[in-house]
């Protein structure tokens, strides 16, 4: 169900909900809470006495909101293609004045919120309040107590997604373990483009086909955030160090290079360079260099009639037997088996 601003459905909507009939729907656009309110950390408004009766007024201007029906969610949970990861709720709240949510028992879904303007705050499992600024990403794991709200003076505008699935936690764990709390400006436009594509697909109708497409998009969106990520200056430094080194490696595939040489080329100490490179690629510099060699050896096997000994020599391996063992380890088959395998 979707409610658009200024529509008759939105303007006349006034729900009284007891307990949490649909936890995520209640979260949408709450602008009136039947309890006293007090300033919270000078950044928001938070009730000091919660109540089970909540009312929804006309919502937020320019809002987007989709809550997928329970029967469709049950179908998605059973379907092999979507059971690993699927969207339960998705939306956008623009300048969400009085937006506030307190879930003492957590939510059945994992929640992602991306702030594009304004400010807000959140607390997770009794932690101290975290202030949220434009560009920040908030991840709230399922079933973990949390509370969040918009800054009263400068309410946030947020894109938000609720996720479930057998592998949903596996998708977000790398983001949490890497302490990713922002979307880099270089990735934000593409991420938002995918968000709108996901939303538009689900808006076309409550179908398993739409859910399947949205599931694949969501996997891509989460992968974008996890791949090669770090935070702040470290992220920029590691990416720059890795890009420069990979180019240097590609230009010197015909010989051996040392860690000391690569670090000097990057103008960093060997330990610091190794740390930054692994943060960016997931591999140590020398391991990555060997992988590049094996990758290029496949091209020689595919497009030339060179012997294994000739190829290993071309790529700077003094011992063809070591090259063959390394190739088998990385490719899962020997160079000869790889060459004889039908491709395409």
C-alpha cells in the first residue's frame, strides 16, 4: 500500500494501532505521538512515556512509502531466488519533522537508513546517542532494541529500507564489521539510482516477479557498500595506494617484485602500505600480484600455443613446477587441463 502526499487517502488517514500490527508501517511518517515530549540531546524530540496508540497525520511532503503485504513476504521467504534477501518495506521521508521511532524489542527486519540532508540521531541497544548527518548510513540489525528520530530544528531527509532473508545478516555484517557509516560521494548517485529502480519495480504491483527483481537490485546495492570500503581518509588513501600499485604490477608482470619495492613506489612504509592495500583489495600486495600473473597466464593458454614452461618464464617464474602448482591452487585445475577445457 502506498500513500502519496496530498492524496485523499493520505489526508484522511487516521489510524489507531494497538501494539504493533505492522511494525514497519507504524514507523512511516509518525508526526503525532500521544505522549508528552521532551528535548532529547538537543537534537530531537523524544517521548519520555511511550504509548501503544499512535496517529498518522498527512505524512511528509514528497514522501515515498511501500509496505509489502504479509502473504507476498511469506511467498518471497519460500521462493529460492528471494529467500536469501528480500525487501519488506521501502521509502523516502523528506524533511521528516517529528519523525521518531522507539522499538524496545527491535524490528523483525534489518533496517538501512541513508540521510541525504538535515540531521537526526539514533541509539542502538542502549548505546550512547549517535548524531546522523547528510551522507551518513545507519544500519540497525534485526531484533536489536533501537530508537531514532529527526532533529527538531533541521529534520532529516532519509531513504530507508527494511530487509529480511536467510542471508540478509550475511550481507550487512561486512558493513557493520568495517564500521561503514557513510556512503562515499562517488557511490551515492549510483546507489540512489538503484534505490529508485528497486522502489519503482515494487510499485508496479505486488508480485513475486517484482520481488525477485528488487531482491537482485538490493544485493547489488549492499555489495556496492561493502566492496573495497573503509572510512574517511583511510578509504581514500587505501584506494589510491591500491590503484597505483595495481598499475605498477601490470607493467611489471614479466618479473618478480618485492613488498619493499611496491611500498617504495607508493611512498609508504611497508607495514602501512600492506594494511592500506589489503583494506582496498582484500589481499596482500604479493598475493594480489601473483593472482594477476595467473590471470594473464590464462590468456596465454587461451590465445597462444606456448608451452607451460614458456608462459611461466614470460611471467617471471623461474620454476615452471612452482607456476603449475600455483596455477592449480588458484584455478582449481592444472594449466594443461585449463587449456584443454572447452570455453565459450
